[in-house]
C-alpha cells in the first residue's frame, strides 16, 4: 500500500473526485463501486493462455495500458543475476520488423556475435593456462562481429514510432517480483499499440545486447557501488536471506552481470515470456466489443508455452539476530528488518496497519518520537513488503540520524516504539485513521487510466481475479487493535531481526615517510 503524507490530501481529494465522476458512483459503498466496475470491465483468457482486461472509461479520447510479466529478478537463473532487468532494457530495442533494415541479414550477424562472444568468454573464464594474446585476438573478433551486426540497426525506432503516434510515459520496471511495461496513447492509435506490444512480446531481438549490458553495469555502479545506501542495502539483504533469491540485488551481482549473454536472455524469454505468464490491461476510451477482436488477433497470435513452475526455494526460519556494520566517511544510516509472510497471508492488512501507524505523515509514531520530539533523526519510517511481497519479505525500519547523533540512537528509538506496539493497544483514532487512509489510497489509485490499468493487471495476476482489489477494503475494515498487537509480538523479535548501519569514520590518509618528508 502507498503511504500518503498530509501535504498530499488536496491532490488526493482531486483524484477521488475524478474517480467518482468517471464512474458515477458513491464511493462510500465498495459494493456499489465494484458493481459499477463490473459493468465496465471485461476479462478474457485467450486460447494461448494470455489474460486480457479491458476497462471502459470514455472521459477523453486516450487509453493507457499495463503489461505485467510474472517474472522478476528473483527468477534469474543461478549465475545470471540481472537477466530479468536486462530483458526489460531489450524490450525497447525493437523486434524482427522494427529496428532493423534487414532482419534476415541481421539474424545471421547476431548469431556470429554469439559465436564470437562464446569463444572469447571461454578463454576469459580459464583459471589456468589463459593466453593473453589469444584473449585479445578473440575479443577483437567479438568487437568486429558486433560492428558488423550494428550496420542493420535503426536505433530507437520502436520508441520513435510510438512517440510519433502520440505515446506518452513510455516506461518499464523490473522488481524482484515482476516486470512491467506501460504507456498512454490516443485512442485512435489502439491497433498500432496492439501490434507493437504483442510484437515485442512475441518477437524481441537481442540487438545491441552487449552495448546495453554495459549500460546496465554502469547503472549498477551508480546505484550500488558508488552509493552508500545501495551498498548497505545490498549487504543487508545478503545477510537477511540465506536461501531465497531475495538476497540478490535486482540489478545483479557485478561478476554475473558482466558475463550474461544474449543467448541466455533468449532462453529466459522462452521460459517466462509465455502468454500464460502475462496479463495485459487496457483502460480508457475503448469499448470492449470493438477492441477485444483486435486484441485477440494480435495477442492471440503469440505462441503458447507452459506456465513456468512455481519457485520451490523457501527461506528457512531465522534463529539469530544478524548484523552488518559499514564504517566510512559518509552520512550515517540505520536499517533493520524482520521476516514476514507473503501477500497471501491472512494478516497482510495488519502489516499495512502497522506501516501506517509507524510512518504515515507527521502524526505517525516514528516521526513524532524520533524527528519531532527527540529531534535525533531527519527521517524515520517503517515499511512492509521489502524487497518484495510475492514471496515472504521483510517489515523494515529505516532512519537517518541528525548531525551529532548515531545509528545506535536510531536503533534504540525504533525499538522503544516497537515495544510500545507490543505491550499496549493502538488508539481508536490511529486505527480509524489507518482505515480511512487505506480506503482513500486504494481509490486514489483508480483516479487515472494508467493507475487503473496497473491495479487491474496486478490484482488479476496476483489473485486470479481483479475484484480482489475491492475485497481488500473488507480485509482492511476487519483489522482490530488486538490484531496489531498480536502480529507485532509474533514478528518483531530479536532472533527474527537483521540490521545494518553506516557509522561515520574519518578517511585514513597514507602516512608520509620521514625520508620523503620536507
């Protein structure tokens, strides 16, 4: 659930007014609101297994879409971390028909790139007997093969076609749980969009793969290697998880990312980008009776394949507190997390309540205690479902100390607030405010076409029925003060805790020898 600050209430009110106007419904009644949606939403599972959702919302002559692939970085094969993220980048490189001057010739050239890279990689990986001269020769041959393939590339053609036809907000995201693609477009370009989106699902081409791999490696350097927060988070998750893939950074480990190949990317696509693993939702000025035949024609042509097997790795129970301490000349930070069940757990809404009570705005407990009253922290918050929630994740707490204060003080302050939650009930006002904000936040997500398409796709993919979006209100309403206290006592225990901190340490400068001193 998204956290709203007090400063966003005005914007929230506008969004809710738009949502109410768009669906002409009294939002105080979830049942009535759901009934109105059911009149406007059409779901169809195609023979190849792909799920389509169309939501009619004729406010303006535009539509938005959201494609979700049920595969993220947690699904990266062993030794190939970062592959799901790499494939997201490839999705904008075009297809067999877009982005090339001659695909038949390009395909031959790309095959030669893979042969050349395999030869170079085999020599590079040798631990004994590596021949530097041969390695350079093979690398030169690989670069020459890339250059030959590049002559057929029309850079950025996929994006340029979309934008020339009015597309806006072209983007994609890869999390540990899923990969998502989305943009908005004029309604009279619907068929063009259907062709382009279905084509890149069915016929992606790993062109410029190694060039893009360099881009992703630079992204890792910026987000992790050169970023104290990124480094701390990476070490924190590696400590918190022993077995489950949530211990991986979603951008990938440097040594693995630098070695993944286009051949491995194609294998990932064959396994996970099958129709049975994909939901596509469209919302806006569309009529299901008119656009569903178009969707069936384009998306129904994608070859079917078996839905990937469910992950079998389960993180074993944590039996002792774990810690990571980083000392360097940078802003001190504190982060701790407690293992919690996945989003299907009956207490999922209770974790949302705890997050709201600890972190939602200037009335939240952590803000009042650490930021306002004690003035020891610049930021203090708690958040659930980190680094993901498809599988059992963490309920985490983070704090940034003010100047002159330490991560240890953050730890002590956070633990005091946790103990209060475990030993005494929350107030009636806190519980009521959580439920009010949760309802508003859910409905706020339906205030525009993009948010609506996103929510419908995610809930359809996660629960098998988009209606679960509205059933969440019932689960939220059912949360009690006793539930909050019970869950806090179950989860927030020492042997279930992992923490990481950055402590400020002066840079050590090399001492100058007496002989060299002047």
